[in-house]
C-alpha cells in the first residue's frame, strides 16, 4: 500500500529539502488578519504492509504528526493532516460542523503562539525522515508507539506546562503498562546500562534543577509515603541522580493531576517546566530505542523564533 501524508503547519519555516521519503518546504499562509505568514509543508511517503486499509489513514496521520511533534516540541495545534492511500485521499481537512465554541480559539488565534514563526534546522529534518522511515517499516513497533506518539502531539499542542507534563507521563505509562509508578520508573531508568550516561550526560543542568526540588518534595505530607521515601534517599551515583530526577517528575505530575497545584497560580511553573523537559527527553529516548535500536545523537531541532505584534 502506498501512503502519502501531507502536514501543513503555520508558524514554521525550513530550507527546502526533498529526501528519499520526505519532502520539506516553506509555504505561504494567510492569517486571520489577512497577513502573509510562513508555514511548513511536509510530505511523507511510504510503502507499507498494514493489513487494514480502514485504519491505515489514521495510523499514518498519527505517526507523521507524532514524530514531527516529538522532534520539534513546538505548539502545532493548527496543523492540518491529509492522507492518501494508493493515490486516493482518505482524510480531508478538519470537519468543523460539530465543533464546540472553545475549539475555534486555536484556529482564530493560530495556535498557542499567534504570529510566531520558528525555523527548523536541517538536523531536525533528517531526524524526522529517519524516524518516519523506521516507523513505517516496523509494524510491531509501530503499534506500540501509536498511543505514545498521539500523546506527544497532545503535549506539543498544549500551551500550559501542567498539561504537557500530564500527556508526557501518560505516554510513558503506555510504554510501561505493568506495575506501579515507582516500578515504572525503575524499568525506564534501569533498563539499559547506558541510561545514566546517555540521559544524565545530555542534561546535567536539568537533572540538577529537578534534584533541587527533591528535599522539599520528600517532606511533603500530601505525597504517598513510598514516593516520599524514594525522594528522601540522597542520590550518590549517576543512576541515582537520573532515577531521583524522574521520581521528582512523577511527584510533579501527581501534584498536578490530583489538584494539589492550581493552574491559576504561577508558583509551581518552574517545577513543571523542568519536569516537562525531562519527560520529553525520556519519551524521545523510548521512541528512538524502540525504532532504531539505540539512542540517536542529540540535535538542536529549532533555530531562531520570531514574534510579531
């Protein structure tokens, strides 16, 4: 089956590139005020052996958008996804006839960052193509990554760090569905001998930031005793540090999900932003390892961003 996915995302620009399976180019959009705005067009092609034509359009759309959002981590809630199977269009633009009033906000304001344009680096273009090619040729791995990639898109389209933390943690829950959350953290952080070196080495400052919240979280009576106990142990090794940082992220997620931290206040945004950054990194690792068999070299996906009033 021949698959073609076309993504259109206002607010992004890129140097044109036509690879073996993916083409990137900048196209012109017109914003609600009638101004010309740069946007991104991605055309991702593949020959797949998926058994169900009925679900192929959805699968291809989730994969393409999810990989783009995972690589860029940029608010792309206005992205339009269109899919063709064997040359026949199976999914058109969004049907707005049944939208609720609040669903118009992102369209009328062009997403969470109105009048913002960001450049995509050549490294990000190459990374998208690498992951796309692996995803459409690995049917077993594709199935297990559909849900996590859909949640990556939910995180990327969110404009509040609390919402991003929730979606990213939920993606990790799908990847490790058995056991409690502390067991899940052990599976994530201890599943590979290179985990501490790979992840701690990529973000030593980020780990340090998260660990600065450890003692305060450990003394918080609202958290479960097992979580407080895990946080109370001072990390001595690199593995201890990345594991403790991940437990801090889980504690942040709990405070958000169970309503302990009000989103109407800004007092805990710093903790949520740090947790979000670490959870993006963990999800990125899981996708890369499961598709490619190894952690890929770190890249800078986004270049300069500009904002106009």
